[in-house]
C-alpha cells in the first residue's frame, strides 16, 4: 500500500493512479464513439491513464498536459509499457491556466467535438476556483466539452465551496464506478468515483 506521504519525491501526485483518474479512464474506454476521432486535452494527466485510454479509443489528437516533468515522463513510459503509439500525442508542461492560446490553437485544428478531461483535479478549493474560470473560458472560446472524474472531494461537493465560486456551472453525473478495496484503503475511504460533465 502506498500514499503520497510515503514517497521520497516532492509532490509526487503523478505517481498515483487516483480514484478520479480511474473513473475518467474507465468512462473513456466505455465511450469509444464519444472520444474516437476527437481532440482531447488531459489536464493534469499524472500517470497518463486517461490520455492512454483516449488514444486507445481512437482520439485523433491527444494533448497530455502536466506542470510536472516527471508526470510527462511517466506518461510516455506508460504509453510504451501499454504498447500504445504516441504518433497522435503531444506533451505539454505549460500551465494552461495561464495559456489560453495553447488550448485555442490545439482545438482550432479540429471541426469535431473537443474535450478537456480531468482526473482527480479538484482537491483544493482555491485551485478549483481557477480551474472553473479556465474551463469556462475554454468552453466559450472553443466549444469544449468538459468531463471530470472525481470521488466527491469537497471542492466539488460542499455547499459552502460551491457557493463561493464566482464561476457558476452545472454538474451532470454521467457515470459512477465502485472502487476496488485496496483503492478505498489507499484513498481514505472513498467508495466510488464519479464522472461529471461540467456545463458553464
Ligand atoms: C491528483 S493528481 C491527478 C493525476 C491524474 N489525472 C489521475 O487522475 O491519476 C494531480 C496532477 O495534476 C498536476 N497539476 C497540478 N497543477 C497543475 C496545473 N496547473 N496544470 C497541469 N497539471 C497540474 C500534478 O502535477 C499532478 O500530476
């Protein structure tokens, strides 16, 4: 059993397969037609499982994004270990929250539906507030659909948090998955992880 606290490296959040990322990954694998042929940004990709799933179901382009270079390296290794091609995959260490143009340019190359996917990125209310503002800008400028995998962490569930965000949105539950026992133990008792579509 392993937790972030037990890891010798600083902030090794890329080194864990988070419950929200597991749900996001499962959802993509189960919705091949939704993501096949589309442009997908995996924001905060971590170990890259959702990016790999998007490639496996035939996304035409995948942008793996994480501010931690080790996450990008781990993702590249995981693509190789899973025998999945990176021909249609780009890797970006940019903080997209400050780089709207990167998102706009990536999506400008496609006439198809566009997706931003996020696995377990709502672990802090202040960060969540910035994320919501960014996701709203992306949705308005590129028509992006936003899918979030999350085990009901407080920034997405607590009334006080939700009321505090200046960016308002609708949270539509599209899937819920049971988590395996060892994941429940490693992640402090979350029993399920959900996938939401966020509409701004
Ligand atoms: C809790 S992990 C989630 C990883 C993965 N999505 C999953 O579900 O397994 C959070 C990840 O977000 C990355 N991260 C934090 N802030 C970020 C930002 N502003 N832009 C992109 N990635 C960020 C971290 O480096 C880390 O890999």
